[in-house]
């Protein structure tokens, strides 16, 4: 599949169904692209679809089944969009760091595939918006889903959720210190945190 270069081609690409609830079009919007006239379309559509399907089927669908509608804040970024965001301090890591992350159609330095979406779960935040409640969601995901990384933010407990073919199993945040909640090598990185998330469903 070639990169779409026409409205009809982009429409067809946007209709690619990644899972029972999600289509590629759900992940292509970018404020950076919209305001600066950039093309936020994958150069390797097939790789982007393959990575996106894993993200949706393995992570987003189970989350939505458990907690209700997911709102996508930021997902796929083309290298051009991501690089602009990085150079202008718009909360984008480098292209090298975001390969197999927000840049779905670019393999990382280890030739691995991955995909990231920044999401909000409105129903969870409405019920659990008190200080520290984001950890309850983080631990539920840690115990139940094959995620690679989670990175939580203060507003609505938005978080980057990543699927990767070599999962890192790392949880971090920009809400409090220490920034790292769990990662391999820490005593809490195994599963079994029901005492932390009990009652959220």
C-alpha cells in the first residue's frame, strides 16, 4: 500500500478498521499538523496499520470494554510533525525516541514495531479524580494488559499508552515525584496489585 496522496486515497486509508471499535481515521488528527499545514499521513501505511491494530486490539479495546468510551488525544505523528513539535517545545520527544511510539510507521533502533496513543477515559476520571487516583488505573492496566509503557499527565489523567513487540513494562508520570512508578528491576514490577485497583470497576 502506498502513502495516500489524494482525498479519495486518504478516505480509503482512514476507513481501515484496526479493531471492532477503532478506525485509522481516529488516530490521524494533530493540532500541530492542522495549524502548520503539515501532512500527518504515514509514509508506510501497512506498517502503521499493523502497529495500530496491535495497539487497538491488545490495549484500547479491552480498556474500552472495561471502562467505557476512550477519547483519543494524540496518536499517530508523521516524522515531520513530530520533529516540528520537538524543535518547538510542543511536548514531542525526538523522532528517534518516538520511533515505534507516536511514529507508528517507523521502526525503532532495534528494528521493532510499536504504537502509542495519548488517551483519556472520561468515566474513570469522573469517578476517580482525587489526588493519586491515576495510580489505580495504572495498576489495573499493569495487572491485566500487555502494555509496554504508560506515561500519565495531570489533566483528566490523560496518559500515553504504548504497545511494543518487546514490552518495557514501565509506568511514569508528570504528576508527582518520583516520576517512575514501576519498571523492570523494581520490586513492584510483577503483577498482583489488586489492593491498589480494587473497586474501580
